[in-house]
C-alpha cells in the first residue's frame, strides 16, 4: 500500500491537508517517500486528565496534536519517529477502556480507542509500519523507554515519602526518570539525561542516587557517552507534557467556513 500511494496526488493532498490544519505552528510533513496511512481521534491519558487528541499515522512517523476545530485546526504538534516506538497493550480500567502504551526513548504515554476493533486496527498498522521500517534500516527494536508520567489524580500523597499530602498549596511534581508523582522535598535534585533533554531535569531523590551511582560507575570504566540522536527536530521529550496547554487557544483562528477536507477523498481511519 505504501509503494502504491507514494508520490501520488491523493497522498500529497492528504498530507497538505494535515499541514494546513496545523498551520504555521506545525512542522512541514511532506517529504519524498512519506505516505499518510490513516488518522483518527484517540484519548490520551495526560497529567491532569484524559483528553482527546488527533493522531496521524505515516509510514515513518506518528503525529498527534490538540484539537481546536476538528478537521480544520490543530495545535501542539508532536512528531514521533516510528523506529523508536514500542507498543504495550494494557488492561481496561474503570475510567478507560481499549488502552495501550506508546513507548519511546524520549516520551511514553497511554492512549485509548473508542472500541476494541479500533484499538486492534491501530496496533496492527503501527506494528506493521514499525516492523517494515526497522527491517529497512537494519535495526533492532528499541529497548530503552522513557517512563510514562503517572496521572496527578492517581495519588493524593507523595509516592516516595508517602507522608506529604497534596493540596492547593502543596504541588505535585513528576520525576522524569520514573514518572512518579512526588512532593517538592522528594524531588529537589536535577540530573542531566541527554536522551530526554539538553537541560538537567527534575528527578526524585531515589532516582537521583541511582543515576549518580551509574554515572560514577561509567566514569570509572571510562565509558564514552552515547551520542545523542534526534531523528526529527522538535520531538519533545517526556519532561514536557501537552496536557497543560490550553485546548481553547483561539489565537489566529481561521474563518469558520475554512474547510480542508472538501475533496472527494474518503478519510477513513486507515486509508487504502
């Protein structure tokens, strides 16, 4: 299907429509050989609460963003290279069903689909693209993944000291290494983790001690640091979370009659 759609006018129109919906805030998505395979709305488990996000599956990247006006305007664009992605199916919870985790070395998060069939389709297409891409690149699947952030509402007390209770005045923080919800006293340290960010990030006291020990061991062994690879500029690390960005941002909003999906192309969940 990828070979069939590559370099076709219909594929170019689809990618252009996605670029237009993100506007100037998004990165250019049209590159030679890139094919848009499908799109759909998934619920992303963010730090504050689950939120709907628009997802676009290409043959080499996964793109998602916040919905301002469905099929017209999106923002907060995120781009994830598929060769860095690993998937993990998760059990249902009382609040969320049809869940799975998208894991990468820089950012990991949980999404859910509207139905079991939709989840199977997403996972099937994602795995097929990842497998094809890794084979083409001669690479093995990634084994290092960023920890997903545990949602704020998952706990009312610090997950490290188990003593501090969170309130309006006592803020929740997240360790960028383990993803735990911790208090300020349990996360006063910062540590440089090049895979996640060029700047030192907040970590809990336990992770700080572990990271410091690993660093001292590496220095003793005279190990060379692994080169930092950024497959796509602008790929945001797990130290940031899009849940705090307003979905009601109406800046530079386009006229209500602007429509980018007016062609006769059928936009199903996955294009064929």
